[in-house]
C-alpha cells in the first residue's frame, strides 16, 4: 500500500492479547526479586482493510517491580481499551492515543502495547518502517549493553569474558541492591577489575538504597571504576536523587522515576535531578510518549540511554525503530531482552554483532512472530489444547 491508503479509514476490527511466558537462560537477580522467566503481553490489531499491527507490553518481575503486571496489562486492554477503540479509524493514532488516555488512567504499559501495534499497522499500510513516521532512521546499528545479574562475582566475570570474546557486549550493567552496600561495592569492584579497559561497568540499584546508603554507595562505586548508577533511591525521592547527582562525579540515571513525559519534566525541573534518562517505550506509555521524554531530556541537557523492560524481540524491535531516529545516545542502549530468553519468539531473530544490534528493515517494526513458538509459550495453551481435544 501507499499513502493513498490513508484516504480510506482502516477501522479497528479486533484487538487480541496473548500472555507468553519464556524461561530465562539463568536467574536474573534484581534487588526486589529473582526472575527465572519473562512474561510479556503480545498485542495484535486487525484492521478493516485486512492489515494487521503488532505490539508488546512487558513488565519486569511482576508487581514487585512496578504497578503493572502482565495480568493487569491484558485486563486493561481487553476490558477497557478494546471496547473503546473497536470501530475507530486506525490511521488516526493521535486521536486514538487521546481516547486511550481518557479511557484508562495510568497503565502506561497497556497503552504502550496497543499504541505500538497502531504504529506498526500504519507503517505497514504505508509500506515504510516505523522509524520513517518519527523522522527517519539515522543509525543502522546501535550499541547494546548486557546486564550481569547472577549475583555471583565469579559467574558474572566468566559471563562478561564470554561476551567480550564473542564481541557481543563490552558495556556491562550489574544489578545490585539486594546485599549490604559494602558487599555490593566489593562485587562491582571485582568485576570492574576483571574487565579493565576492555569495557565499561554500570550498576542498577532499582531504588533499593536510602540516601545515606547511596552516599556511601556512590563513593565506593566511583572509586571502583563504575561510571554510572541507575535509580539508587526511590522514584519519588527527587530531592535525594538531585543531591546524589550534584554530589558525585559518577553519572546518576533516572529510571523508575520516569513514568512518561510528565515525570520527565518533573525530574528535569528538579535540578535536574539526574544526569541521564533511561528511556523505556513501555514505561513511557508508547513510542510517541517515549519520543517526548527524549525531547524533554535533550532540551534540558540530560543525556540519553535506551532502556529495556526485558521485552521480547517484538518489543525490542519497536524500541529500535524509535531510537534509530535519535541523533545522539550518549550512553547507548540495553536492548538485550531477547538474548536473556531461552528461545526467541521471532520468525527471524534480531542481529547482534560487534557490540551492536541492527535496526530491523522492512515495513512496520520490521519483524514477524514465530507462530509455533508463540503457541508453545502462551500461558493459556493448556486451555486451548483441551478445547481442541474436546471438539
């Protein structure tokens, strides 16, 4: 199809949501939980002209991480967003976003899954990549970091060495905050020493520290050679976040504090309270809101990092389409989500090589699902198989 397709409505006929649960290659240890699998909500929208769009809503560690789980994401879409959007013109994404905002308060991940599918559908109808709808891609590949989160120093060092040898990753983020501050610093220092000048080390505390712990923590991390610390204190503690940002040379990054453009503005106006923004499509509420977060950061002189909610290849591809249009990503990205899973649910996996990931080519977000793998990992497969057997 071409732009002439926009002269005719592409009305939303169906919005389907599927929860899939895929095991991770190892335990992913966060300050609040340990993940053994990742669950995401796949969104498929069918339009009246026969076209389709795909999206994804992903959370981390269920409700222990944030206010949305895959169960609540699916419920919000099925019970509230779908009835509101059914019959509406899928080409009018700005109007549909406004309708979702009116219909569902909060729930940015649920709205992001649907909004991504709308952009994917529109771009496919136009025969262009989603990046073209956001000004066009600047980059063909983006640097991608890897998270070391086994919780064991020797295991993490061995994993980092393998990544370096394979030229897959040279920037490493460590998940800390579950142990005493002194023990965490010793863990980070051991890994930073082993990596040396071959790569970089960053950490993510996931809000686990008090201000006093964070003061000691940032000093120790800085001395250990760590270059960035992500969300060391609670998301609402902007005063504490600013004190840390102003008090140390190590870069301080906001993550959970950013639940969309409004939060991005509040963090910027509070000092700014952070040196770097971890911009996440799901956490922002969609591709367009994430673009707004990026714009706010750029205007405020805050540096950028492409963050992840550990999306599958589908959600990761959507994020890559947006971040390919950003001129400068000072801190790169962490779009490694598909690599943490034991199996990729894409028909053709994303391409990781030479410490980077390639931007998918082709119309829409540039990827397709592997129907057999989705069928295998979907949460309700037992119910479906039972229903088929009873026919």
